[in-house]
C-alpha cells in the first residue's frame, strides 16, 4: 500500500491558488493593480492600434479595437472639458492626441471603457477618446459595446 500524503497543519491557510473546499469560507479574489497614470506607461503589447483619420496611434499605444459601433452605442450626453482635454486615437495616455478641447468646451460623449490601468475613457463619436478625469461630470455613464 502506498504511503499517505502528510496532513496539513491545523493552522495552515489555503493558498490563493487553491479552490474552495467543502465547508470552506475561502473566496478567491482578484488582486487589484495599483493606479498608474497612463502617461507613465512603459509596456508594449507588440500590437499597434488601427490608424484613423488624423494620424498614427503612436508606437506605445496598445489600443487596436478601433471605434465602438454606433448601432451598439446609441447613447450621448454632454460633458465639459476641465483644463485642456486631449482627444486621443485610443483610451491610453500613450496614444496619439488628434486634438485638444479647451477648458469649458461642451463635449458630446457616447460611451466609456475602463483601460488596463483601471482608468475610464469616454468615446467621442467621430473624434476619439477623452480621459474622464479631464471632464467636469466624469464622462459617459454607458459602457461601450463592441
């Protein structure tokens, strides 16, 4: 008969990779990334964003999905620029800015996404993406559908 594996110590805790066991209250939770401003992004995905009228997405722009389709995102609301608000080809600070809206300018936003850094960006149909921190009311309340 093969030897039995040793029993764990009575005070041992399940590891984060262990699944819940019967009668266990252990719940596996996702680790949150610390906030990192997009302007300090140093990673590269090896994929370049799609170009759009107005220019190249930039060598460090990880966005490649293009614009959210208008038929899936029929919403619009008006928000206002706080300070100068750059409009970019993708929802990352490393993506190329195609224009800038001056402070107080009304901006019609359609939907938003949360990028890989946990920052929300609103889409401006026909123009690009604006960081919600640059908008007085925090941008769109409708998540983008692709």
